[in-house]
């Protein structure tokens, strides 16, 4: 291992498009926004141009509740992207949010030994810098 | 209805040496394997009139025209499905020769040396990874082991599947590799070795993950009619199909994390070939990770969803078992040639050319592909 911790590469950052910029803007305000079809009201995530139920391309952004349950998880021990070398081992959780969409985000405040399918989780927010906040998940107490 | 049953045959197979690194370029490796496959078929390269290069490889049909001096390439296509590409390419090649669009279609795949650090940036650039790249990579989900770990964990929690059952698949592949002089990993592995290997992306340990390899493999597909005049007994494609999972671009949003695209393809392939699961003598199952083998066995209907762990117990998939799998060692222990090596191995098994690792009386076999975020492909072949 030749990488010193001082020389870690930058973490990958989202490259927002016009289609998903509001999602990222929402996270910065610690709000979770997803697309709602303007024709049939179906919620969809991740952001994309078309509703797969009615093919409408008009949509609005709706704030959803950050509560949900554990659908699955993984614990990364190997930093496939070297920028995560300081974080390993870290847990990412796939959560079923009550609104019906799924979210994957790092688990904070607990380790994997606390996890089981169906446990209640809630979305929290981690401010990376002035222009980027990322979602995370913590077990509801 | 027109169907592809027994309309096409694999008439030639070839490969390069498999190793962790190679001095040769990806293109040079691809051409070397291609030439070996063409010669094996008893053809001259200039008779090749169809080419399906590996979509993710950066090699294009023009490279084959240029290097082999192909005078009349009439068919070229890509099947961009990651590790499901080679078997999906068999379907495309079979369609081309069955309809007379081409006579001999070369399907070739090469992988050059690639350092670990570059894998994540290469993945991030792929169009089929757009959503993962935007919404998951910034959170620390950057590589296939991490993508698929969520599927495997869900399977374990729902069905009681164990780390040891994943280990059975790794140990089986290694047993086969020990008998295969081409395999990169020939040191015997015990279940304890598997359990003691370091954790990579829990539930995957090092020995649940496929190798990194440089090398190439290729096959020639010819119409069943023309195949009769070539060098080897033709290995016929009885049934072939591809399938795509729901939410193909983001596993996170998939309704059922434990159902791959092959679940849609397998019934088509079995019906086309008119064979049952009990007829399968040998199966070369795409094994980028141990869990992916177990899940495909369920999705293909060898057992019910959730019963894969029990299905593979008691030596059923081991050499000499009821359903021997990955007789070359697979991506886990032979080499990661994105499953083109699985097709080559199945053809050799059905020809009866596998020496010490030959499955006795292998007449009907299947080969699968799995790629990107759950795409699937399957071919059932027979001699
Ligand atoms: Zn709609």
C-alpha cells in the first residue's frame, strides 16, 4: 500500500443534470424530493424523464417523508474507490421509504450487528461542503 | 413460429493463455483467440462474414476487418450486457446464420491488464451505470461486489442462505480448476480457506469474488447445415434467450432484489430446446460472485426461490455430482474472461475433449451469462 491518507483521491461527486438538480438542491436544504408524475401522480426515483406507467414527461417535485424500513444492506471492507479508505468498514443500507420509493445510503450511528430486515430507519443528511449534502440513514430509536 | 432450435452450431473455439497480466494489448489477445477459434473450426479467417465483438471492450468490427483482411463482412452487432454479452451474442449470431444473413459469425472477447484502481472510474463512465454513478457511487457503492452484496444479504435474511453455502460454490470451482491446466488458480481450497479469506463487501469474502484476468476467448457460430462440413462434430444451439430484470439500471429500485433477468430467459430457452432440467448433464454458470451462481440456479428453475443453498449441498454440483457446474473452474478459479470461457468449456465438454475433468457422457449442457446489474442470458447446447 503506497497511498498515504494525505493523498487520497477526491470522492466521486454527482454531476447534476437539469432532470435531477432539484433532488440535489433538496438535499442541501435537508429535504428529500422525488418526482411525481403530473398526469397519474406516480412517484418515481431515481429521477428520469418519463413515467413508466403513463409515459407522461411532465412532473413535479414532491417532498417525501424520510421514514422507512431496512430492505437490505452491505458492509464494505475493501475501499474499491480509494477515497473511501478512511471510512472502511462502512455499511450502506437499502431502505423502503413509506412513500414507496427506495433509498440507498450509508448507515450512521450503528454498525451492521444492529441490522435486520424491516427495522425502522429514518433519513438524515450529511453536509459534505457548501454545495453538496448527501443522505444517510439511522435506526429510529 | 420461427424458432432457433438446432438452426445454428458452435463450430470453433479458441483462447489465449489466461493470466493476471499480459504484455499483449487487448486487441492482440482478442485476435489471437479469434484465430485459434477459426482454425479450430477448419476455416480460413477470410471466410468469416459476421463479427460480434465484446461491447464493453472497446474493440470494434473494423478491427477484425483490418487485421484479418476480411473481404466481405456482412453482419456486425454488439450485445451490451456486461457478462451476459457472450451468451446473448450466441443468440444474435444464431439469428444471423439461421436467416442466411451471414455464414460464419465470430464472437470474440478479450480483456487486457487493468489495475484495480481504474475499475471504478471505468464503470462510472458506462451508460448503463448512469443512475448508479449519479446516486450511489458518491455514497460509497462503487463496484460490483458492493452492488451485489445488497442482493446477497437480502437472500440470506429472507431464506437463511449461509456464508458456507457460498463457500461450497467457491470450493467446487476450485476443485475443477485443479484439473484444468489452463486455470489461473490450481491450489486446492477447503471450505475453511474460504471462510478465512478476508471480507471484501460483506457477505462477500475474497474467495466469493472472481479473478482479475488478462486473456481472450472466441467462438465461431455457423448454420447447422454448413456446420456438417466443418472439422468438428457440430455442437448445436438447442435453445437460447436473453432477459432483463426490472429496474435494470438500479438494483436499489428493483422490486425483487433476488430475481435476475435470466428468470425470464430460462423458460424460453428450455422450451425452445425441448429439454427438462433433469436432461442437463453439465452447466457452466456465470460466476462473477458465488451468490450469483446460487441465485441463477433458482431463477432457471433447478429449485424454488430460496432453496438454492440446499440444492447445491451434498456434492450435487461437484465433479461427479448430479449437476456438475463450472468444470473449467469458472471466473472464480479459471479466469475472468467475462464468460466467453464458459462457452468454450461447454463446447469442449460436449465434444468430449476435456480429459481428466470430462463429465462422463455429457450430451446436453447449458451455459449462462450475467452482467451489468442483473441482465441474463442462457444457451442450451447439445452434441
Ligand atoms: Zn404517470
